[in-house]
C-alpha cells in the first residue's frame, strides 16, 4: 500500500505517463513522415532530386530527434541529445557525409522504436486508463446510455448496478500507474544510448559515452525485447480470445522486429569493434549495412505474407544496395580512419579552446579574489600601521588598538591567501593524493558525504587536479543550489580511465549549460575526458566524469 501511495504522489509517475502517451501522436507522425521521405528517396534514387531528398531526410531526422531528446530529458531524466549538426564549412560532399554519421542512424533507430513500440504502448496505456476512468465514473454515464454498458457477460444499465463497476476502476487506475514507471524506464537507457550528440569518440551504440556501458546497453536491449514480448503476447491473446481468424498481430510483429533488429545491431557494433573493422573501420558504412539488411528482410517478409506474386522487394533492396555501394566506394577512396581522424581533430580543437577559456576565467577569478580580498586587507593593514606610527608619541593606548587591528588584518589576509592557494592547487592533493584531498574537502561541507576511492596507483597530477575540482564544484552546487543532505562520491580505476561519479539527494533540475557545470566540462574535456550531468526535476543529480590517465 505504501508503494501505491508513493507512486501516486510522485510527480515523476505522471511525467512518465505523459511520455508514454506522447508516443501516440508522435509515433504516428514520425512513421508517416519517415516512410514517405524514405520511399521518395528510393523511388528517385537515380535522379538528381534524390540529393535534395536525402538532405531533407537528414534535417528532418535531426529535428524529430531534437523533439524526442527534449521529451526524454524533461520527462524521463535521460541524458539525450539530437545528432550533432554538420560542420558549418568544408566541401559539399564532406558535409553531406557528416549528415549521415552514426548519430543519424541512431536517431533513425530511436524514431522507429518510438513509432513501432512507443505508438502501440501508448495506445495500450491510453485504453487501460480510459477503461479505468470509465469504470470509476460509470454511475454518471451508464444510466444515460441506451441499453447500458455492454460488458459481454453483464449489461448494467441503472445507477445502482453501475456502482459495482466503481471498485474495479479504483483498482485498475493505480495498477496502471504502477506499471507506467517500469515501462517508461525501459525507454530511458534506449534514449540515452541512441540519442547522443557525440558521434566520434564513442562506439556506435553509445557504449562508452556518458556512463552507457556495454552491460547497460545489453540490459536496455533485453528490456526492449521484454517490452515487445509483453505487448505482442497481449495482442496475440486478444486475437485468440476474439476471433481466431486472420492473424492480424503479424503486422505489428514485423515493425517490432525491425526496431529490435536495428537496436540489436547497434549494440553488437558497440560490443564488438572488430565488426566495424570489417567495413574498413567506417562506422557509417557498418551502420548502413545493418539497417539496410534489416529493412530488406522486412520488405521480403511483407511480400511473403501478402501472397508472394511479383517480387517487388527487389526495388527497395536495389536502392539500399546502391546506397551501400556508394558508401563502400567512398570508404575505399579514403583512408580507413580519415573521417574519424578529422572529427577527432575537430573535437580536440574544441576542447583546447574550452581549456583556454577555462584558464582565462580562472586567472580573472584569482585576480578578482586578490583585488577584493587579500589586497584590500593589506592596504587596510598599511593604513593601520601608518596611523599607529603617527600616534606613537601622543596616544600609546590608541597605538595598541591599531596594532591589534593590524595583526587581525594580517591574519585574515594570510588566511585568504591560503584559501586562494588552496583553490589553485590544494597542498594536501600534492602531498597525500586524491583520496586524502577529497576527504579533507568532504569534512568541510555541511552535508553528509560518503566517499569511495578505488585506485591502484596515483594518476597523473593533471588528472588528480581535474578530479578534485570536479568534486569540489559538484559539492558546492549540491550545497548552494540543490539543498542536498547527502552526497555519494565514487572514484574508481577502470582500464586506462579514472571514472568519477558524484550523486546527491537534492532537488535536481540542474542546468547542464550553467557556468559551474560548463567550467567542469571544459576542465574534463581539456584532458580528453567526458562529463555528463543527469539531473531530472526532483532529483537526484548525478555527475559522471571519465578521465583518461596513464598509470
């Protein structure tokens, strides 16, 4: 009973419900728009108009993905982003290839999942909710309907008879809200894995980016398959109970299989980078081949179910083969890692610019702290000593007061200089390492802090410094903005990376583009690391960072 009350009172339950119900209009819209544009692209593949269509398809996909990413962030708390836009400058063909990077195919896969899975799930949730509300308000509408409510086994038609339906509705409504969380939760890792803005430094299925590990990606795939299985089982059950005639659930099974197949292909590519190497290291070619194979199998299955006849799937298969062939030729004419290297250079240039900006802002902060703090106190100290010198012969008592004030001012200035030096580079960090420095930092906060540091050896000083200041900024934000009471800090050495996670129990709703978090991201990216922030309204806020390091 406590679980039911907590679920009904939790605002996150209704945000997840809105997300699932949004799959009804959006899933239908994405399906109609994408099928229409893809059909035109295949039909006009041998005409110059196809170039205009594929460019329109890229922008259309990016726009749809941006809408879905915003919904996933605000309603599910997923760390989702639209595919990165093409570079603003460069040759036309290079920009065209950039439009169809791995992010494009991931977005296509997610939109298909929302169409083929999100739409029927939304319909099912809406139907059950409508039924529950209809049962609760049965005494209002049943007496007004001619013949009453037709339930098959019973047809109540009076006010007294309809009162029997109210308890059933009161049970069905909270039961529906209880399953909303697990169903919507299945979409969260899918959105985080497929809707990512970084196409170049992570594996194609999002395994290495922002905490989406291969294990989590595989669990997301298993959850996806389980949700499909539950929905299809319900549809087959409905078919068996109603007519047992034409097996109409097959038309829902096919698109479900397409979405699951594409999702599984991305997960497989992320788990086995050797598969990408078979496509000359070209991730776009690998993604296109997998999606093309799944689409071709879908068309052949439709042809087989509809009674064979003329083998029309040869035409969409031919269009897919031409696209794959063009990408293969482009991969053969370029170096195997040329695109990755170019994107890598662009990423490094961006992170270097961020590091320069961060250094400039840090210098301005130090200058401001010196000017407003220690320098002002030293000026006051000099004035107090000057006045004491003037009154030395006339007012010895006043001289003693001035010297006492000067001594206090000197102590304050010294303390501020120490704090400033600690802000630049804490001495305990250099002397005793990251764990001791974080323990000292945690002891100075008003919150309860749980600290876990598991490193075999000390990382490089630059990595230690970056990790220290990421935690320091996260603790400051948790205290000032999130009003948290408890914070968990976990740091571990995984492979050649230092993984850091700070999670608080505050109010959430942190702005990833805020000044503090933007500075943290620049500090991490300057070391070729990655930082992600997940902070749904109501909390918790989780900050994850990966810092490459040599041991």
